[in-house]
C-alpha cells in the first residue's frame, strides 16, 4: 500500500487522513481505532497524523469539525435570512448526515458519556452554533420577520429535534417504512419540516402584541 512521502502534496494526504478517520471512528469506538489503522486506510505514513493533527485525539476533533463545518458556515450566510430558509437548512443537514449516517449517533454517544475524547470540543462547536443561531434570530427580529418574543433556544431545540431524530432512528424508520430514507425522501421531509417551522414562526407573529 502506498505510504506518503515528503514529496507528497500536503492537502491530499491530510484529506485522506480525515476521510479515513471518519470511516474508522464511525465504524468503531474511539479506543478501538488505532492510528496505524487510519494511516493504512489513508495510504499514508502514521507520522503524518502527528504532523497534521498532533495526535489521535486531534484527528478525531478535526474530523468532527470537518463534518459539521458546512452546517456552521450557513449560520454566517444568507440561507436563514428568512423563515423560508429553514427548508434549505434542513435539506443541507439531511444531505450532510446521509453521507455520514453514523455521525449523529457518534455525537450523541460522546455527549452522553459526559467524558472522554472530543466531548468538550463538541460542546464548544455546539455552543458556537447556538451563538450564531441566536444572532440570526435577532437579525430576523430586527427585520420584523419573527416575533420579538421568540425564544431562540426554543426554536433551536425544535430544529434539533426535527433534524436529528430521523437520522438517529433511520434504521428503525426504514424498517417500518420498508423503504430507504434516501435523498428524495429526505428532501420531502426537509420541505415539510421547513414549512412546519415557518408556520410556527408565522403563528407566533400573529400572537405578538
């Protein structure tokens, strides 16, 4: 198997290590995954893990950041400039998790353990997402698109519930449906959930004094 050398371009090796780490960490528990296994799958020298990420723990955290980054980046863009943008955000979330179906379970497991590698890092990412989301809601309030009384944390928990539950229970739902929860199905779900959130926000506007 090919091993990376000093003449290899850095980014492809780094990218291969991230992809290999994602494959390994989503398949097995953190402590059951060795850096040698990751490096072999990436076709890289194991020393490259220390070079790019410092340690196995650093690679684990960067793998999580790399997976979640598209979702965090959206909070700085225009997608959520209107309530209708929630449909697009649900769609992005489902597409991201469909490519990594075990990822929501990994996040839940790390957080539920209340200790171990990656927990504080994941909490920091989620808190950053919460702060960015709150800023977006405040912007919607200032432009009169949502009620001033809207609690950002209530909206965030509603979104997380609608987004994460289908992916966490994907195997169960597919067994009940006797059909795959594939991209077309998840697009329909994203559209419905986006309309559900938009309707809730519109109702709150109607109740606002």
